[in-house]
C-alpha cells in the first residue's frame, strides 16, 4: 500500500469528498482530502501527490488558481478537474492553468476511476529518446519543448503527449477516436471535441502560423494531420 499512488481529492462538498475518498481507497490508492484550495496547497506541499482530483468551484481559491499554484510550485502531479462548466472557454482555461484532463459534473464513478487509471498509466510509461522538428526541439525524457535556439514552451502533460503522438505520425490522417485512445487511454470516455480544444491550445502555444514549417490540418470527418507548411 505504501507504494500505491497518492491521490489528493479537493472537493468542498463533504458527502462527495468522503464518498470519492472511500472509493479511491477501495481501489487501492492512498488518499488525502481537502475541502478548499488553500488546504489543498498545504497538503500538496507536505505530501506531494501523484494525482489531484480538483473541483473548480471552491470556497476560497478556485480550481484554476489552485492548479496554477501547483504548477508554479513545480508539481508534476496529474490534475483532473471536475467542473459543471463545459463551455470551450472554461475547458481551455483549465488546460492553460495546467490541468491534464477534465470531467463534467455529475460524473459516473466508473468513468472517473478510468480517467485516473489512464492518467497514472501515462505517467509511468517509458519514454523514447529526444526528437526535433525544424525550429522546435522535443526532449521526451525531460518532457520539455522549446525553440531550437533555446527556451521552453510550457505545455500540460496531455498537450505534450498529444504533440509527441502527432510528431510520431507525420502526414497521416489521425482520427479523433485514435488520438483519444492513444493519448487519453482506451478505457477513458472523453468527448471527441476535447481533441479540438487541445489542438487549438497547442497551435496557440507553439505559435504555429502560416509559413512556420509545420501545421495541424483538420481532416473533415476524420480528425487531424501533422504536415509540412512551407507556404
């Protein structure tokens, strides 16, 4: 049990917090719980978690602020946000804050547990050697991305995994379903539009515009393709 992943549950609703903590313990995880953002940050500092289940609506600091604070403090924990907000802007705000995934309330327990397993599994997977694109260096071992001349582009874990997957299949039309299976995990139920949100976020962060060398092309009715863009 001491080697089991440590999950931090951040939920101000006492019944939901206790129920989720109990179910996670039944699944074999170590669990710590907080009823607010500040308490969560204190717990995470004392006992760094492997994964955080983070509600957005909290009585003191909101989930976005907690997520940003964790990342600024150097936390590498996977962060799964729980939100009643499913508008694209709210979802993108969560990703920009450093979240790895989100799940809308009310959620099904089985789906939540599947998301947690998939996030933790991605963290334990072995990583290949560094690779590069013209003007962009991807170090898979260090999990960093930056311009060839130096510097770092801040990506979430999921954005990094998505970029690597696309880079590994240049010129190939990849369906949203395949991307979800390989990047999010086959046992996770995710709205296919989530891929669109992540692609938009990646393009913005990488600064990929016409003539930059590469582009994500939407393939109508299928998904996306990474291709050269020299125009």
